[in-house]
C-alpha cells in the first residue's frame, strides 16, 4: 500500500515475496482509506466495514438458530469484544474480512433454509459477491467452503430434505424470469433513446 501511494499507481514492483500481489482486494480497500483523505490518519479503519458486517451476521445467525434477542445481543457483543479480533480490525489485517464474509454467507444459507426465500435472487447475489470478495482477499476460502457446504447439507436434512433446496432454486428461477422481462424492457428503452439521440 505504501509503495502504491508513493508511486501514485497500483502496479507490480520488485519484492522478495511475490505472493503479495494476488489476491489484493484488502490492499485496494486499504489504499482507498489512505488516498481519499490524502492522509493515512484513518488507514487502520479499513477493517471497520468487515467488523460491522461480522457483527450483523453473528446477530442474524443467533436469531436464525432460535436464540432470543437478548441472547443474540450477548453473543454479538461477546464476538465484538474479542481482543484478537479488535487488534486485527484496527491493525490492517485481512483476517477479519475473511471472517466477516464467512459469517455473512453462513447467515444467508441459514436464512434460506429457515424459509426466508422471498428474495432468493438478492440473497444469492449477495452470497456470490461475498464469495468473490473472499476469494479476492484470501484464497483459503477454498479450505473453509466445505464447512459452509456441510451446513447446507445438514440444514437440508433437518428442514424438509432436498425439496427445500429445490424450492429455493424454483424461487430463484422465477425471480430471474421476472427480472429478465424488466431487463428486456429496459434494453428496448435504451435502444430507442440511443436511436433517437443518434438521429440528432
């Protein structure tokens, strides 16, 4: 990050550790926290978005597992006050981001399994983006992905079998069909606007 700031561009530079370049999502985020104020006074705040996402995910997971609000808040506050987490969040480490993505995806899986499939497309898109961001931050998502798959499999067996995932897939296809109709109309409107502007 310091090299990018000093050179004024995101580029590959000579270093003994070549693996630092890929993936680099967290480094780009940290760079943004450095450059938009033209100062590094809040560079250590780059872990805060992940911290907030993780806290919301922990609360959601607790509620989806049937805990009361007070118990969910207690669990969230316990997670929030973990010393190692606080040090990593304010120390420009990318591990809190990985934890946040993992917890967020887990919360989405549990929500889908518990019947919250009204916005299947939105939840699926959010999960996909979280997976991509996680892969772009640290590739060890590949190592923790089996745990997420196991939650989905165990959840399916305890909540109506595979028909639950079939229903979720059906909802997703229905939402995609609805969206495709809207996208086609939008495309026609954009083409008409483009033709109109092109004639002038």
